[in-house]
C-alpha cells in the first residue's frame, strides 16, 4: 500500500427518526458455537467488541440462532455500561423460528423467543429484530410478523426488520400492515443479487439494506491474494462463500477481481477489505455493511473503508469484472432457499433447538 494513513470517522445512518446506527456493523455469526470448524484460538470476545465500539462501530448484529452470541453481547453491554464510555450501543438480533417448529409458531412462541433474547442481552427493549420464515407452504408468516409488530407497540422491540426476503415476500408483509425498516441480505462484489428488485423497492419506500457478506467470509481480503484454491476450509463462512465464488465464475475470475481490488487499495493506502466494504456502502439503498471480526485489529482495518472514496476509474475497473461474471443469478436468497442445491445443503435449519 502507498500513501499516509488516513484519520477514520465511522459514518452513521439514520435508519428512522431518532435511531442512528453506525454504517459499519460488527456481525456476530463468527462468534457462534456452530460457526467454526477449526479450534484456532480467538481473542476474548468482549475485548474485541469493546475495541469496535471505541472505533465508532457502535452497532452490533446477532441472532437468536447464533448459539452463545446474545449472551456474549450481554456481557459486552454490561462491561460497556460499567466503564467511562457513554456512547450508546445498538444491538440488532433476529427471530428465525426453526424449520421444524413453523407449524406450531403462535403468539406465545413469538413472545417466548423475544423474551429469551431480552434476558440473554440483559435489556428491556430490543433495538431491532430481523425476521425470517423458512417455508412458504406453512401458514403463519404474516401472523408472526404482526405479533412482532405488536411487541414493538408494547415497547419490547424498537424496530421490526427482516432478513433474506425478496420483494414478493416483502409485499405479503406490506399487505399485512407490517413495514420493516430494513432487510439484511448478502451483498458483495461477488454477489450483487440485492442490486435488482430489492434496490428498486428501497428507492420507492423507506426500507433500507443491511448488507452482510461484503468480505465473503474473508475471501475478499489481502489474505487470499494470489493463493491457490484450498482443498478444505477452516470454517463455515469459507464453505459458504467458496460456493459464491463458483457462481461468480470460479477461482481464476475471483483472483482477477482480487488483483484489481488490491491495486485500488494500494492507490488509496488501504487493504482489500476496505475496498470491498466501500463498494457495498456506495450502492443504492444500503444503510450499513455488516462485517464479522473475532480478533483485535480486524475491525480497525475494515473501518478504513471510511477513509477514502472510490474514483470513477476505480468503479469502472471493478465493474469490468462484474460485467463478465455469470452470477450469482436469481433473486434474494433464491439459491440458499433450495434445500437440495449446494447452497441449501450446507445450511442448518433448527438452530434454536441446538
């Protein structure tokens, strides 16, 4: 890299009136007990989260189905509250009832999961709950969303959002009287499915995108530049995003994109990860980008995305690769929703029980 270090201020976004989030969100999936396939040592989770908050990354993402993560965030909140820092913290979680539980989801079930999240986090109100429903053939999708909205009206939830829903499913919620403020979906230089109907929906409504996977599980970082295609993967993120690389056009096409990203990063004095995040932040409808980090220093490198702007030349160089990519094709979460396909077969569907 060339150039002097840039001072970094993490931008913020007003997701609604009186609710501001950091445009870089610290994601929690990589902290979950089921994520890692290797047993490599991690830095202390609370230390890592606290370091992010001190950078200005004050918004954190977790889920009811990320085993152990809501409890970890609860410990972080208690430490943060006991310290000298007074910056408010925002915690986003999810409500994703298990595949096998969907036939029995009722108001009591919904209240039970939300109450459990409140207890795990040690808070009286959840800042934002993102909802997903696995099976179209099982009724209850709209009812569950309405019950979450009731909890919002009661004060247990500040904002109702969704995750991995395409526009057709969002319209069912609209007809049911539920207006989510955000949709958390996969969005990266390798996966631009969100740039279609969902982006157009954002342009005609108050809905905004919270993009995850901007770093493709780590594949869009300096670590993989010039590396051979691995025979096996250290964790579930790499398994998942290696499939996305196949959809993009394969290892050679991915490495060519990575080389261009490295060249751009060098000109701006940042790493590949910052280029990857900056590109997603610049896309229409995107409020924030969610990035994981289990080690000290990772989020600081990611926050460098706020230290520069992509030039028209940079954007054109990246777009040249995207124009040649055959995929991923289809709508939001369409590949992953197919349980018999390669993307669906690697997923876990009953994590609340686990």
